[in-house]
C-alpha cells in the first residue's frame, strides 16, 4: 500500500493539519493526487470567475444605486416644494379668514354704533 500525505505549506498555512490517504498502489495515489490538484484548480478558477463577475457588475450596481439616490433626492425636493406650497396656501387662507372676520366684526360694530346714534 501507498500512503499519501496532504499537508499545508509551512509558509502559507502552517496551522493546517495533515491528512493521510492510503491507496493500494502508487498509480492510485497518483490518481488521487491529480484529482485533488484538479479539483483545487477548478475551485480556484470558479472563485476567480465569480470575483470577476462581481467586479464587472460593480459599476452597473454603483450606477443603479446612484440613480436611486438621485431619484430619492429629487422626490424629496418635490415633496418639500409641495409642503411649502401647502403651507403657503394655508397661511393665505388663514389671512383671508382673519381679514373677513375682522371686516365683518368692524362692519357689525360700525352698524351697531350707527344704529345707536340714530336711535
């Protein structure tokens, strides 16, 4: 039988423990070694492709976020203008009501004083 040791590099990852595999012959051990290296290589390629896709899509995501922020700011500005218009209309309405009430009270008082003088 052949024993295959899978261990971490003393520089890259010295804390990784060793794993041992036993195979009936050298050829099987070599097949295991090739399979492990191939799987590792494929995993690294897949991770690299995934990172590349993230990096390629980042500008688009950033542009979308920027557009959403711009739209939210524009909407907030519109709402602020609308609130100002409502407050202005409300104040104008209040002024008209105060003016009308004042005018009516003055007219009533004037009419009452005139009727007292006549009578």
